[in-house]
């Protein structure tokens, strides 16, 4: 009889990454893949489709400027939803000012970072939000 070794590590938290810039997605994947399960989408529409399929991540990191369905549209859809309203969101922006983002997203978000961002600060912010 063989003993089956059970995995005692806790399941990784799932982060949905939404950005149309491949370089940003690759950077996010590189700095986060060791500690988190990552789901990558290239625009807000694809992210919302994935969410509407019954998936609920522990955190969403979204770019502000994207084609088809931008970050403001995605956050607005999440925050008015009964299912996704409480999912924490970090918004990344390469050109928008904090004031413009607050006008475009009149909902509570959990973090806002300018691109280029400091990977260490982002990782600390994610740990703080998820713990």
C-alpha cells in the first residue's frame, strides 16, 4: 500500500490581468506568476465575458485605456453588479491623471498606479489587498 502525499500548500489567489499592451502583461506575469494564479485578458470585453462565465477572481488589475471596452467601462460594470461588486480592483494608467480617473470611475477602487509602475510597490499593494 502506498501513501499518497497530500498537497498542504494553500491554493494560490487568482488575479485577473486586463491590458491591451503585451509588454505590460508579460511584465505582470513575470512578477506575479510565482505567487498567484493568473488569468490574462486583452480588453475589458474579454474580461467581462470570462467573469460572466462564472469565474470570480480574488483581484482584478486593469489598464485604463483599452480598445473595445476600457478600464472605466469594466470597473463600472463590476461595481453595479451583484456578483463582482466586492472584487478588489487596481487600475493602471499610462496617461490619465488621478482626477480624470476619479471622474471616469466614480466608484471605490482599491488601488491606482501610473505606468511605468514599480513592481515591488505593486506586489506590496496586492499583498495588502489580498490579506
